[in-house]
C-alpha cells in the first residue's frame, strides 16, 4: 500500500466516516472501534478487506483514529484473526450488500472473462483488473489472491482453447498437414492420406528456420557455409546479391502460399493476440511447439506464416524497386545519352 500518495483530498474523499457509518462504529470501544472503522473504510475504497495491518496506510489510520477518538497505536491490539474480526466482516458485508465469493461465482466470472475479456486481452494483470471490477460490480467480495490467480489462468486458458479451436477449424486437413510439417510432425490429423494413392502428407518444402529468417536486402544474405565444402566464390556484385535475395524470398513466399491459408483466417482476431501468437511461434523451438495441443500448434504456426507472407511480399516490392532502379544492367531511357 502506497502511503505517500495519500494527500488531504484523498483522505477526506475516501477515509471520512459518513453518518450511517458512524452509527455502525458508535457501539464499539478501544481497539475494536478503530479496527472496525479501518475495515469499513478500506472495504468502501477497495471492495475487499485488508489482509493485515501492513496494507493500511499510516496516514489513513491516523485520520480515522482522530474521527473515532481512539489513539492510532491501539490498532496494534486489534485481533486480525478470530471471531471478532469475522463478526465485523459479516456486519460490513451486510451494510454494503456484499457477499463472499462462492464456487458458483468463481465459475461464472471465469466464463465471463474467457468470453468477453481474455479473447482480446492476454495480459494476466489486465484480466485480473477486469476480474476485480466484475466482482465489485456484482457486490461480491474477491477471493484470496491465490484463488484470483487461478481464476485468471483458467480464463486465459479457456479463451485460448476456444480461439485456437476456431482457427484450426477453418483450415483444411491438407493445410494442417503442411503447417505442422514445419516442425517435423507426421500426419497429425489422421484419417485418409494425402490422396487416394496414400501418398505421404504434403509438406511446405521449407523449414521453420527459413520462414523465421528475414532476408530483406544486401548484407543480410549470403551463401550457406557447408562443413567440408570448398571456399566460397568472391562476393557477388550488389546487383547480383539483390537478385539472389529476391529469388530466395520468392521461394519462401511460394512455399507459404502453398500452405493454403484462407485470407480471412485471422480477420476476427485482435492484432495484439495475433502478434503474441506469432512471437511464440518465433521464440519456441520445434520440439517445444510439437508438445502443444494440435489446435494451438497449428494456430501459432499459421500466425507466423500469415504475418511473414505479408512481410516477404513487402520486402520483394522493395527489392524489385532496388534492382530496377539501381541495377548494373539498367537500360537508359531515350534522351539519357549525354546527361551528366
């Protein structure tokens, strides 16, 4: 709890006992009186009870102590466990119309978060903020931090399962086989073979590492080094290097398009979610990707292919402009002769 941020305005706004609240406090004495007051105002401010004295700002305690006319130091004698505090909590819940979070409440809010929040927001801290806001709007006291974490994880997991199942259902069996062949899978979908002659499953003809590699211009591409091979030839001219890079990128683009991704595959997916899937596909090793359930594995790889297809097409346009504009064999236009 940040105690320094509490200025006079915030103390007055959030920690002043109202008339009806003073009536609740009036029948109590000493540490019990002050303890009840801090529980009451903390719940008013945060929609839950403090987990101990350490969560209470000293300035707020002093401010309340002056209002109930009990020395602030007496709060140290307040019992944070036992029947008294449980009675105080129950009394405060009744006053505000709150109730404790039940198993049914947790299941309902998990389903709500999975359907309305976690499909577009994948950051746990933001989903947790939505969880607390949802519970407060329904006058439900949040469960323990550990239980809140479990609800958030369950909502994120359920949303991911729903999203990836939807994405994979839009793909043909042949496209799925081509996608998972990037990480060395066999026939993940089972059933019939590639065609009536029971040929092996179709492949992209390209490796995942090559899809991930960005080769966008001179200086970023060169001949592969093969152990035991003779020394490479002298470096080609810049124009030749651009052309070679362009041919490699064309091969990649054709291989990606051969997968057969529908153009609207990710049309209803939030850009941040799509970017997150692509980042995972780039960061995880093929062996790690193979451990994911098939819908998730397919979705991650499809997200990478989808975005790399666009990036490669853009880079080819730039390379074409570079070759046509500065290539060593560029023909002169009529009237160029004699120009300096």
